[in-house]
């Protein structure tokens, strides 16, 4: 059933109101609100969760809280999805991400590992990137090969997935089998035209919010550094990549420009723009979100043949 313009307008209004509840000038309360939504909307009897603490590399180094999400039935174990949550690098958690990781586990019948990287402003760049690499190395210790891992993420988590892949490439290491990116935040310089053309209709993000997140994550740093803004990276040799983005979000061009750069680098890449949708609409419990997750699963199945 297609979503009518009136239905879409009502959904956009609801999302704007819900985002207003989650948004909070007190960042700790913002984080707590997100976790509350994750617990409320991310629970399913069909998906089981197992929490774990990934140990530090040296005495005194903090563990990284993580969790496996997997379907409550026999399923594929050969491949695993490593998931990087969104939240502007200042908020979000594996609990908040259950609205996405649960759907991914259901649609793919694969285990999904998400993790709580250190957040800004308490821990600015490169803390999140360092934590992502630690979790990647942990999967290697468990016996997974790079080609057994699909790297996925939404928003800032899409940024982190790209940054991790760029770092692995820089170090001459094997890269993941593929990337799945939902509304990835690829350009912290905000150069895309959609930051202006979509500003009036985006129900989730605005320039003020992004500016605050940038100040938190990369204060006084060079924003064109590819490990901060992956759009400026060199993508030759990158694994197959699938990008989903909403047609009504200010980060639309972050995805479109990334798509074009990947094509130019001869990377196998696909972009789906969902008309009328907003930033990380896949979190929402409605038909288009589940259809988008099915498309994620189709891409993953295709690259895992």
C-alpha cells in the first residue's frame, strides 16, 4: 500500500513531535530518553539480546559494552553484522539502536553486534573510532575473518562505519565484505545543497543541532580529514556498498555525493532514495521501514553468495 501525501504529512508531524520529546538541551537526559525509546520500540519476542563487555587491551582500559541481537530460531552463523549506532557522536547506544538492529537480525537471520562507543563531548574524536577498531579486532579474535563481516550503521554510525573501513584500508588490512549505510553523515563541512533545500521540511535534523554535534565531536579540528568526514576519503578498493536515504532530510546530499564518489572509484554501490521519508526512517514501526530493511537484507544476501 502506497503512503498518501496526507498520511506522509501526518507521519512527518508525528516524527517532529517525537523528536522534540527526545531532543533535550541536557545531553544526559537526551541519552536517557533515547534509551527509553529503544527499550520501548526495540523489544520483540522474536529477537534475543545477549549483552557482553569487550575487554580492554591493557590493564586499566575500560571495557566496551556491547550486545548481540539474534533471531529466536535456527539461523545463519557464518556471517555477522557489525553495527555502529547513530546519535551525532554525542548520544545513542546499542539499546537505542535496537529499533534497527532487531529489524536487521529479523530480515537477514544473521547475528548483529552493536556496541557503545565513547561519546562526545566527554570523548571527542578519535575516541569513537578507536573503540570501533577495538570491536573489529575483537571479532577477529573470535575467529571471524574480515570477509565474514558486514559493516552497517545509521547517521553518525554510518560515518563511523566508513571511517573504520578507511582506517583498515590505510593500515593495509582486509576490508569487510560490504557496507550498509542508512542516512550516513558523511560530510561535517555541510557542503551539500540539501542542507538548504530540505531545511524547511526535515522533521528530525536542523543546522543548529548539527553544529552542536560537530563542536562536541571535532572541536577545532580539520573537518575535511577523511576519518572525520569520510566523503573526502579515497575509496578505490572499497567493498560493495548500499546506501539508503530519505528524500526529506538535510543529509540527502551526504548520501548522493558519497554515491557519486564511490562510483567514480569503481566501487560496486547502490543508492535508494525513499521519497517523503526522513532521517533514519527505518527506526519507525511502519511498513516502509520494514520494506527498507528487506532491501538491506537483499543486498547482504547478494554479496554473501
